[in-house]
C-alpha cells in the first residue's frame, strides 16, 4: 500500500496538519521494515532521525547492570526518535521490535526546511515532544516515589511487627496468668497475718514496683543469682521455686528481700506470701511490656506524622532539621539493623531553623541515607553532621562504603542515571534531591573516595 498524506492524517498528532506539508514529509523520508526481534536502535546509537511507526510494535527497554526493564511501547501511529528543537543525541535504551514493523524516517538535515516552511507540521511535532517528556518524567518521578514509599512501608511494617507481636504475646500471657489467680488467692487469703506483717510485705512489694531498679546483671552473674535464690527458697519451704526466681530477680528481689519477708511472715506463711508477691510482680511485668510496646507503636506513628508532615499545610515553615533527620532514621531503622550499621550523629546545638517544605526535605534525607546504606557492607558507619556555615546550615551525610567512581561522579544527578540494578532504583532519586534543594535556593555537593562518600547539603537560613 502506497503511503499518502491522507493516511498520515489519521495519526492524531497530524489531524490538523495540511496535506501538502504531510506530502512533503513523505517525499523527504524513507521507509524501512523490521522483523520481530530486531532493534531499530540500541543504547548509545546516534539519534539523528524522526521516526513514525506505520505498522507494528516496538518495546522501549532500559538496561541496568545487565538486566532489562520495559518502560514503554510505541505502537502504530506512534512518533519517536529525534524531534525539532530536541537536544537528544544518542539512545539511552533499546528499541526492540515485538511485532513486525514498518517505520518512516526523516533525517534531521531536513529539519531546518521543515521549521522554515511547514509551521503546522513543526508545531505538531514540538507538541508531541513536550507531551512525551512531561509524561516520561511524571512516570519516572512517580516510580521513584512509589519505590521510596515501598521501602518505607516495608520498614514500617517491620518496625511495627515487633511491638505488635510483643503486645499479642504479652496479652496472651496475661490472660493465662490471670487464669491461675483464683487458686493463689485462696492460699493468700487463708494466711492469718498481723497488720505489721502485712505492712512489711506491702512496703517491700510496692517499693520494688514503684521504684523498679534497673537490672544490669551479666548473664553469668544472673544465672548464679537464680541458682542461689532457688536453693534458698526451696530450703524455706517454697515449692516450684525455679518458676519464681526469674520474675523476682527482674525486680531485684534477691535473698536479702526474701529474708525480710520471711522474718515478717514466718515459716508457715512465707511460701504463700512469696507466691502471691511473684504473682503481683508477674502481672506488673506483663503490663509494663504491653505499655512499652504500645509506646513504641505510638512513637512510630508520631515519627511517620513528623516525616510526612501530614498534619501541616504545604508551605515553608521554620523547622529544626534534626527532627526530620531523626524521623528518617526511624523509618530506615530496619535497614540499619539488618546491616548492623552504626549511626554517628554530631548535631550542632541551637542550630538555626531554615524555612523549608518539611516533607520534601525529608525526602532528601531518605534518598541520601538510603543510598548510603545500600553503598555500605555489613557493620558500616553512617555519619551525620550538622553545623552553621555563615548564612546557611550545612548537613553532611557520610558513609564508608565502596565510593563512587570518578567517571560516575559527574553523572549521579542526571535524570535516569543509576548504578543500581532493576527494581533497586529508577535513576530519579538524586535528580529529585537536587531539584528539591534548588527549590529551597540551596546547594548539594558530593565528594567520594574508595573508602568514604560525603553528600553536603546547604540550606539558607533565610
């Protein structure tokens, strides 16, 4: 079938282009056919032609560390290749034919003539280029955001799982524990104790609960104390003493406390009294565990609110950047623990508060710290330092990873450039970082050796 201007006018971008201009395009172009599996371009190829897909389908693929990812597809009537006023010079990916294709090519040597004499045709192609760039950038920025959200979601799920599981375990233990209380209550209520004896037990018990001392015993010392206490309790008529020693020592109730209670209760009442004391302490311990887990969940939720700034208006506000850095570390804590990475914080006190878009700046900390963690091996060190520098605040984020090669150092802020494999990065993270810093009239620089990489962010105070 012969290609005509009428056929090209079926392409949505050319619907308003005069027929004579489309005929000019046909006359100056050449048509090539491709079979499935062939490439119309490969990474690094010079791009010096406009291309229009007349038939077939072409997958656009990006390669990262030997892996390939399809980022789009050009179908019949799709416009690709070099467009007027475009600065594209070489292919960033691959164009693989997945359905036998017929492609029209116009060499860039005809662009000047087209721009001078065929306004509507030029306008349609320029409009196509701006739409393509806008859509491509939007998709990749969205992909980067979703990847960051995925990382934070995974970390948050991991962090929430521990306290949530602890609460579940403790609540089940508490339910089981309270089921045994009636029998113990019968035994304690049968004790015929004087007011003085009751006061002594009450004072010892609730002094330990109210002013619970911190238990810093080492494992070997703890085992020795448990053995000694178990033997002492057995010698004073306590059955199943081994079940009581752990809780008693958790509250630092050793042999001296036992002797004080024994002196107050006597041989007959002591076993029932100490069993009841252990029962109260166990209840207290389980409730403490539930409270601690609840506080952890509450702190995580507060960190999320602080990180996203979701309870504030989207405007610049004077903010302590340390809050955002700490929240980000909380969000990434699971990755830090997984690699056993040490975090060294050197924060300047009374650091001035710059006016910033909080959630956007937190995105900067996330990208920089996440990259630093990925760059380090097990047991690395992440250093974060803040300081005032003239009319700006300076934030240094340093890792002792493998560093950035000199050839890549100048390209790391370029859109779509990444050294990570497919699924690990889109190449938009540092581009987004630079854009956010520029939005704040700030500056970001990087220095790197084989042993250390430092990103330095400067934000103006006013």
